[in-house]
């Protein structure tokens, strides 16, 4: 049997469940998940291997209208997902009626590659609502195959994955067969810490934060990590730290527990907070954090 391999890119509005779907496909928690919009900032690859296939999945940021340079860079990641895809997954939420950007939507409806439109979160509706949604999207995106799924409940996910494999072109694998992602270990440390900040802080604070892991030392039984939480203003630094350091300590404890599960080792995590003024609009800082690829 010939070997198949290809890039399968997942796009959609914020909070439609792209990261949940990605993790369900891969079987590992690669993408962080919170209820807040703009949780995913980077394009993250998850690689699923079989004896005769390799599926390279790409989780992209949710499609938004950019308000500052960081968000522009996030949309650059989405644009790149159109360029190298062999199969495009357009994820919508049950009850959703439009994509937030007309230009991206036109790219989907005029795509020359297979498009699978996935109506997600069907566990939150009934059969009548689902039937209306399926008809709506069949009319809006006539070039797509429509599937009804619940990524959270893992309903319909295997059927979509089997269809993806059928659509992949014949090709040798792009990555080693034991590789799970294209991101380094420090990336997942940063994302895990940022997830806890998204969960526990309100308003603008989570969106003003970036994580920089300065040290990552691994031996047989323990990994020692030193990470810095970057904020844009001095006032934000105090909020992140909290009264007598209590807020930052909670972030550290929860992140450490998740990282121990992810790496399968004891973790010693040190967290510090620094002010990095207006980093979200600074080209040099964005390049440093892996956003600005222009």
C-alpha cells in the first residue's frame, strides 16, 4: 500500500474548539485551551503517524480583525495555513453563521483543495438546530463536505480523521515517524504558564503577557525551569504577582502539575515577572517571541 502524507490546516473564528479538535486528533495536549478568545497565538503542528500515513495537523489562531501588531502577526499564521494545506478543515460552532473576515471566507469557498466543514459543539444543541446548521453551511460553502462533531466529547472525530487519510496525497513522511510536533520543549512550558494566566486573570492582563523560558535543564529525574512573565506596564506586574506573591504562586503550582504530566518527570519551576513596555507593538520583540516572520 502506498504511503500518504500531507498538511491538514484547521481554521475558524475564536472559541470554536480548534485546539480541542487538534488535541483529540493527536491524542496529546499540544494546544492550550481556555474559554478566552485569542488563546492560540502561534501556528502549532501536531503530527499523527500510522504505518502508511502521516497527518501533519496545524492549529492556527482564531480569525479576528487585528487591532495591534501582535494580532497582525497572528493573522499571518492563518494566511500561511492556506498556502501549504493539502486538506483544509473549516471549524464552525453550532449556531454560528459567518466567518469574521470576508477575505478569508472567500479563500475557503474558492479553495482548490478538499475542504471539510466541521460543525462543532453539537452536544450543546438538538437535532433540529443541527439540521438547520448543516443546510446553512452546505449552501454557504458548496465546495465543502460537512461533518457534525463534538471535539470535546470525541464524537465524529474518528470519521473526520478517516476521511482526511483518504484525501491525503501519496507522499513519503515529512517528519520523523516518532516526532509529535514541530515546537521545542520550551514552547510548551511557555504555553502552559500562559494558559494559567488566561484562566486566572481578567480584562487586558492575559493579552498583555508573554512568557520567556530562560533556563531548561533536564537530568534523569527532574527538569529545572526558570521562566519570566513579561508584562507591558508596571501596574500589570503587581497584578500578576498578587498580594505577597499569592497570584503568581498559584500560576506556578498549576503550571508545574501540568508540566509534570506532559514531560513525565518532576518539575522545579521558578517564575519571575518583568516589564517589557509595549512589546505587542514592537517589531524586534515580536521577532524575539517568534511572531513576526516578515
